[in-house]
C-alpha cells in the first residue's frame, strides 16, 4: 500500500489542527456572556439573628426545633417565671391599695376643708360674742351691778372661746394640707404603677420571641438548662434578607457598580430568575475560595460581591443553596442565563 505523500500529510495535520482550534474557540465563546453582562456564582446566605434573654433563668419550655420556620413575634421558649409572677402580684396589690386610698382622699379632702372652715367661722363668732360678754360684765363689775365671780366666769368663757378659735384655725390649716396629701398619694401610686410595669416587663422578657421571620438554624440550649443573661438560645436566619456572596474576576470587577441589577438562578427552579441588586463590593482582592469552580480557577484573584435578593416572600430560596448570578452593567443588553 502506498504511503501518502509528505505534502498531503502536512495538509491533513494542518486541517486537524484548525478544526481543533475552531472547536476550542467555539467552546470558549459558548461559555461567555455578551458584553454588558457579568456572570458569577456562590452560595445563598442570610443575616443571622441570635435570640437571647435579658435575664438569667431556667428554660421551662422550648417550643421550636432546628429547621423550623418561625414568624415575627412567635414564642420560641419560656423561662421559669414563678418568682416574677409573685412580684407582679405584689405590685398589683400595692397599686390597688393606693388607688383605693387616693379615691377616698379625693372625696374626703374637699369635705374636710369645708367642714373645718365652717367650724372656724362658728368658733370665731362664739369667740367674738364671748369677748363682748366679758367686757360688758367687766363694766358691770366696776359699777357694782354684778359680783366678781360672775365677771370672772365670763372672762374665762371668753378665753375658752378664743382657745377653741385657735384650734379651729389649726384644723383648717391641717385640712388645707389635704390636697398635698392627695398629690403625695398620686406620686406613690405613680411609683407603684411604674414598679408594676417593670415587673410585667421582666415577666414578658422571660418569654423569648422571634424578632423577625426566619428559620431556626441552631438550638443552643435545651429545656431545663439554666441560661445566663444575654446568652444566645437560638440562631435564626432571616429569610426576607437573603443574599448571594459571589466572586467577580479581577479583570471584570471594574464593570460592577453598587445598585446594578442582577438575576439569580438555582438548579431547583431552572426556569425562574430571581431579581437581586449589587449591595456591596469588596475593596480588596482575594484568591477564589476552594469551593468555587476548578483548582485552576482558585489561584485567580477575585472580588467578593454581595447581591441582595429583592423578594423571597414565597420562600423558594433558603440559605446554603448554590446559585449562579448575572449582573447587568449595560441596560441595552438583554438578560441571558449564565453559561459555564
């Protein structure tokens, strides 16, 4: 069998090389998005919220488990409240007693003042009359019309009437202090009500509630354990504030700006695009994390970019999901799915 000529062999090899180069170029172009779009990938994350109690105590009940979805204000756990319930009852009794005293005082004080003033007027009239009688009998004594004993009796009666007037005036002054006593009772009632409000607030703080909607990532304490004030009991992730932490190559980071629109894609919903927005851009480059792409890609310098998810009301996305992202820096370019 005749061997092919050398020129024919060279031509064949050149043809194969051109086909291989064309194939590589096609694959390279296929994996690129058009100018105006930047693609990246990463994992969806969320803002963690540590739920802790303001006061130390023993966990009486734990009402949720890890993985449970919770709504804002939902009760997660309760601390033992036996002691604070006694303080609340004591404070309620103090408030009730002071309210009763204040009610009685507010009714009695005006009546006491009016009664004391009326008694002073009567005492003043009696004292004036007794003084006039005493003067008249003194004059009669000088003329010898009455005996000295009778005159002295009238003088003693005038002195007694003056003493009664002094006492009546003192009673008026004491009665007129009634409004001050009412004000003091109101102040005491205010202090008692503040103590009651504080006791109720402490009692309310013994119930641990979810500060926002989310998922229980970790339950750090069990029922029956004693927790310190401020010690975390639950770790929640807010599902309304999810974001994708993606990595942009150094040669493309100049295209990315804060506020630019983005779309996220996850394998679980291949036909859905989730709106997002560029929220933060790292100021320093870093090597690509180990979990991203191939070993060859990990040696490249990249910038971490945070893409805030615009809406997760349907709870389709959750922390930990891998996702691809497309950032559009040129609004004239149509959206396209990422190509890897």
